[in-house]
């Protein structure tokens, strides 16, 4: 069972009852090239045969997050190795947990990958909190890797059944976690193509979820900035109107004062004329 209080929702992506596992003979180059397996040295004797099932797991409630982890980053794949099915009772031999491996730093090979890189840089520059690159494997590689030069062999890192999903940050030192054994999974050619297709679809959905999250966060930041600008513009407008009001009030006071002064002058003139008239009569 995966870590966390919330039971994840599972969806079956792929299954087959024709699968086998082989020991992986040690080769010095496996550390740097885990995909370069010496197929000829595998032999014909497998260490296990049975059924496999590829599951996609994600949170029950996609609008929530766990430990501030975006919802897309909570998705993972579980590959189950099943000994047999007997009256709805399954016996598990082992399991593999998978998430898309962190991209290797290099020059973008396409317009799509370049735009994705630009989006991440813009997000970081605007303060968007990116989910740290995660790993499931103890050796830093992907837990499911197609073997170079074949279409039906895969190097897999197998754990004991029910040992759980234990991701770690890419730069985090491995301190604990379940033991993993590198083995070679063999499928028939048709099933292998379906298996790879389902993994690629999961990777694409995972990356699309990451981009949607970044765009949503950038949109929120942009809207917050626009609201702040509108608030500031409204404040400036209010201050300007207040200043105009005070100015108009002052102008009105000045006009009233002038009118009063003018009326006072006219009254004095009338009094002078009347006084002159009276004095002449005498």
C-alpha cells in the first residue's frame, strides 16, 4: 500500500498472464547504462512466471493536495507480479513502483520540450512553487527501462509485495526504504508494445498535469497582480477625485467670498449716493 492516509484510486492500464522474470547478470556498465542489458547472458531459465498488472494510482479527490504536493505529482504507477488467481484470491510475488524520471539536463530537442522548459523558468521567476523532482529507485535510475536493442525486454526494480511507494527528492540521500532487486521482465512482442504505449501515455498525462498546474499558478499570480494594479488605480482615482473636490470647494469658497465683497462694495456706493442726495436737499 502506498504511503498516506488517503487510499488512492486505481485504474488498470494493462495486464497479461504471459510474463517472466530473469536474473540480471552483473556488468560494470549497468550503473551508467541500466538500459544496456546483455540479453544473451540471461539464459533460458526464468526465476518467475505468471501474470502482471499495470495500475495507475491517483488521489481520490483531485482538488486536494497532500503535504503541499500538486495533484499531478501524486500520481504513480504500480506494476504487480501475480503468482496466480484462485477463486478471487490473488497471491503477489512482488511489485514495482514507477513515476516519470526527472528530465536529463540538455539542449531541448523540440519546440514542445523547449516551450516546457520556458514555462518552468517563467514559473520559477514568478515565484511558483515547483514540486521537487522525485525518484523511486535507490540507484537514481528509472524503475522501468526498455532494454536497448529489444522490444520485449525491460529492466525492472522489484520490491517485496506490499512494501509500498516511497518516493524521495532527487538530491536526497537514500537513508531508508524497501530493498530493490534489478531483474529483466520479458513479454511477447505484442504485449510489450501495449505495455510501452501505456507507460508513454502515463508519462504524457503526468507532464500535461504539470504544465496545467504551472499555467494555473501563473494565471493566479497574473490575476493577483492585475487586481493589485486595479486597486492601486482605484485608490489613485479616489485620491484624485478627493483632490478635485477640495479644489472645487475652495474655488466655490473663493467665488462666494468675491461675491460677498462685490455686494458689500455695491451697498456702500448706494449708501454714499443716498447720503449725497439727502445732504443736497438740506
